[in-house]
C-alpha cells in the first residue's frame, strides 16, 4: 500500500498506519496539543454537514493504534489538524478511504464502530461537562469581578468616611488648639500685667515720693508773683526813704537795705527752682532781676554808707530808677499760670497780676476770684489774661506821675 494514498487501505490497521504517517508528516504534534487545539471545535467541516469534534487524546491514541475505527468527523478533524486543507485532492482521498472501509468496519466487532460511538459519546459528555465547568468558571469570574467592584466601592466609601472623620477630627483639634492658645495668651497677659503692676509698686516703694508734675509749677508761679509784689514794695520803700532823706536816715535806710537783701536771696532761690525744672526763660529772667537787686543793694550801701576813703559822687536820687527797673523787670515777664493751684497765694491787690495768663483750671484765692475774672480778657476759649488797672502803675501810686 502506498503510505501517501489512504484510499488504498483495506483494513482499519492499514488506515491507522496512514494516519500515523500523516501525523509524522505534520511534525508529530503531541496528542495533548491536538486535543487543546480542538477542544472547543463546533464548526462544520468545509464541504460537509459534519461538525468538528474534539480530538481527545485517549480516543486519538486508540485510533492511531488501529484499535478503534474512527467516525468520519473524527477522522477529518484529525486530517485537517495535520495540515490537509478541506476540498483538496488529499482531503478527498481521506474521505474516500473512510467511505470504503466504513461499511465493513463501522459498527462491527467489540472494538468497532459501536465502541467508537460510545467512546465519542463519552467524549461529548466530557466536552459538555467541560463546557459546564467553563461556564461555571466564567460565572464565578463574573461574580468575583462583581465582588471586586463592590469591594472597591465599599473600600472607596470606607476611605471617604475615614477621610471625612479625619477632617472632622482635625477641625475639632484645630478649634481646641485655638481655644487653648487663646486661654494661654490671656493667662500670659494677666501674668505680664501683674508683673508690671508689681514692678511699679516696687519702684514706687523704692523711690521717695515726688510731687505731682504740676505741683512745682504752682509753687514757682506763686513765688514769682510774690516777688513781683515785694519788688514793688521795695521800690516804694526807696522812694519813701528819698522823701525823708533829711530825717531818720539810718533807721529807714537800714530797713530798705534789708528788703533788698531778702528779695535778692529769694530771687536766687526762685531762679534755681526754675532751672531745676527746665524753665530756662524764667530762670534767666529771675537771674537778671537778682543781679539788679544786687546792684541796688550796692548803690544803697554807697549812698547811705559811703566809703570814707573815697569821695562820694552822686546822691540818693540815683537808686530810685534802679528800684523801678527791678520792679518793672519782674512785672514785664509773661507769667503763664495755666492750670496752676494758686489758692494759697497772699495778695494785697490785683496790680501785681497784670499780664498773667490763666485758664479755667487755674485755682485762685476765693477772695480774689471774681475780681481777677472781672479784670481779665479772653484770649481764646478757656484762656484769659489779667489786664492793667485804671491806675498808672507803681510810679503813679508813689506820687511820681
């Protein structure tokens, strides 16, 4: 028999030999490979009404050994798997070989066609079972996929819930932190305030008490106004001495010199007080007035007690202008008594207050408050200045008009 022409086979064994030869020509693929390539075969074989069938390796092993005569669909499926294209001459030779042997061997013998049909039916049952298993596996895969999707959704929801809870916890923590910081800041402020208060109390106990800022001002202004009056009285005493030059010279002039010396001393103290409180202009004016008082004292001494070793030139008339200039210098200095407490000021009249500036806060002696207000003119709201009286001043009152 020609191995390449299966149509010459006369027995199942010869057909099996041709199938083995075809298997070798196809590079002898393993039975497992042939089974895996045809496990899901369902389509019709070209040019026939036969469906492709799975080439189970157990059945295929029996067919290749000649123990089983194959069904036509099984034979043609194997031939196609070994590279014979349907419709070709080689394909037709295999059909012809099966058709020649089938009438005699298909269905005959213990291992003939009936056994093959049973084997193929079993294969089909196995195939159905495999399909059921495959369907079950696909369903299981779908269920697993759905479970994975649901699990992902659950995980996403859980993550979102955790994130939301974390944000809420962080917000609560931030609020609590802000509250704690605010309380700490308040406590720190209280501690600082108490420390500053304690510090001030310690400093106050450590330092001697000082007069209020305006206390020295009232004292100094009252002193300057008093010095005005005393300079005026000194000028009056000088003029009185001159009128009585021929009378009680030693007694009267001694009293006048005492007034001048007392005024000189108090002018010096007032100048020091003004300088100590940085009232430099007032200190300078008082220093000038003190110098004039010193010159007046020297002139008085020269007039009333001339040096016996030198001839006396001039007369007592030379000291009168000096006394007036001293009084006028103090009267001309602008005194600002704004807000000063002058309640204890000892006044004999209002002439010595001429030119003094004062405010609603200035405190005057009760007996002179109305008179001072009547003699004052308004400079601006709440600020006033004492105006001169109707007289002509010191010289007029002394009869030197």
